[in-house]
C-alpha cells in the first residue's frame, strides 16, 4: 500500500508537469493559424473591424489570422461557435457590446452565455450610428420622421443588421423615446440591409457610421442625425438625435476580441498585447479613423468592466421597449 507522503509527492510532481506544459504552450503560442470569427456578413462595420485587426495580429504574431463570417441571430451564431471551440487561443470572436449586453436581455433562449462562456481579450474600437433615409423618403429631419410616423402609424419601417444589434436597439430606443410606431425589418448583417435600403425596399436605418459613410458621401443616402452624446467628427454638420429633439437619446457600440472561457491567462495576455499593439499601428489608426471608428485598445479587465456596465445599461432599455427575439 502506498503511504500518504508518496501519494502527495506523486500528485505534486504531476501538477508541476502540468504547470510546465502550460508554460511551454503559452511560450510557443501561436504555432499555427488563428481563426477570427466575425458574427456578421462581409461588408459591414464589424467585418471591417475584424479584417483590420486580423491583418495587424498576423503581422505581430507571425501566423495567418483568417476571418470567418458566421452571421445570424444578432451575432449569437458566431458567438456560440467560439464559445464551444477549444480554449487554446486559436479561435477568437469579434464581439460587440450588443452581443454581450443586448442579446441576453432580448433573446428568451440562448444556447450559450456570452459573459460566462467567453473571456475578454480587448475592446478595440467604438463608434456611433447614424440615422439614414433613402432619398425617396420625404423627411429631411428627425422631427419630420417623427411627424411622418405619427401620421402613418405602423407604415414607416426601418432596417437593422439583426435582432439585438446596436442598429436594432438604436431604432427601438428611438421608438420608445419619440413615442412612435416603426416596423422593424431585421437582416443578417448591415451589408444586406444596406442593399435593400439603397434599393428603396426599406425606408431608413440606424446604421454604423463606417458602413454608411460612403453612401452618404455619394448622395445615395441622406443622413439626418447621429446617435452619440455629441456630434461625430466625420459629420460635424449632422446633429445628434438628442439635439434634434429626442431628449435623453444616446446609443453607440463597441467591438472587441473574445476567446473561449478557459483560455490560459498567458495566451490571453499575449493576444491582448499584440492586439493593443495593432491598434497603435499608424496604418490601423489612419484606416479606422477615416472610417469613423474611435480607437480604444483596452486590457481584458477593462473589457470585462465595460461588458458589465453595458448589461446594466441595456437591460432596462430592452425591457422598456418591449422588444423580443426568438
């Protein structure tokens, strides 16, 4: 029969080996390509941000970083895919504050918990949305949209990139605070929603500024207001929704990297360091700033705090709006 000291020694040795193996794994990371899941289709603001940071991570880590689009359910399909992946740092998610904070309040059933089954790496960028209308819509201000909606209740529609996204909830907040009835038409991402908006199949949209700005500049869409607390630097002549008369209105979004829960801390720290380094690259700063992104580059701890703050903020708003998604 083994004596207790011998058992203790064996357990201690095994733990030491496991610890050493973990350190070696972290030190050798990454040794193969990394997959970055974008939970929305190509062409939208989340996709743009995903590809921009993927290029920087590939340079800094010395391994290919491939963006894989997995859209649907307001980002939940892509989020679930990453939550169920091996926690080794080789599968990442470009999440949004909507996925982290709006979806848990909006969806009655979720197959994963974005705040428990994923671990923060870094918030990379934030941005405002912009209320844009098709040129054929006879509304040239926020107040004219409100008047039109009140004169034609249930007939004015707005597109979104999917239930639970910041684009959707920007519209729901507008409905709630302006006291109007708008019909929500969800799409699987900003890009397909924009296609129908440009074609006149839908009337308006609270789109992310980076994906809307080219169409605003070309005259294919009319910008009426931005959704932030103050005017956006890219559109200083466009008022905020609050300035336009909807008191208390403020809605924005941030995007950032997450890994599966249980990913070694050393690997998360490496990913964070290289992602933050990427946000400081002159090429990255120039590209993202020109498109309307505000560059952040936070620690994992700060990202966790930001997610918790968004949960507290959006939960009551979703409840008050009455919005639901299956």
